[in-house]
């Protein structure tokens, strides 16, 4: 159900404002355990701020436009974050560097979500070494 249907007795201006408020709230809300929380929340708050600032400057007739714009920016931010997440090592969080030719460098190790450095670290590690790459079951992942 859209905001409009839910509050059918409200004026359309009030509904437009309601919709903008909802998107602003969404903009400044991220799970606290999101990996780069600080950086992402800053970016999203920045987008929300410029949408609200422009909406205030341009008056009530343009609320819908700013709501759509902000919604669009949030979708783009989400997609960027997912792409970053896919392109870095899941253990050390370093971005993969396909140009890094070192056997223990930052290139991706085969088709795995790990970098070569972390995988090499498993091989080099002493008897006490365990991590989520070489012993995934211990870390709540799927054994391989
Ligand atoms: Zn790594
Ligand atoms: Zn390991």
C-alpha cells in the first residue's frame, strides 16, 4: 500500500511530505553492523540533506520530485556498496587488485572470496592457526 492510499483523508501536500519524510528516514538508517557504516551513513545523510534543502528552497510543489530523486540516490548507493563488498577479500577486507601478481598479494585467489595473501597466510600459519578460510565450520560457515 502506498503512502497515499494509507492516508486518504490527508491533503496531497501532506501525503507528499509524508513520503519525503519516509525516504529521509530510510536514508539515515543502516544496519549497525554494515561493514563501512560510518562512510555509508555520511554519504546517505549527505544525499538526504541536499534533497531536503532543495525541497525547502523550491517549495511544496516539488516535494514529489525530491522524494523520487532521493529514492534513486539511495538505490545507487546500495548498489555501490554491494559492488565494493563483492570486490574485496571477505577476511581482510582489502579490495582485490587483479594487477597484483604476487602469490601472497591482493589479487583474488581463484574463484574464492579470499585474497591470495590470506590464503597464503593459512598455508604459512603454524599448528595453532585457524581462520574462517581454512576452518569455516568453526566460524559458522559451510565446511568445504
Ligand atoms: Zn584477504
Ligand atoms: Zn586460515
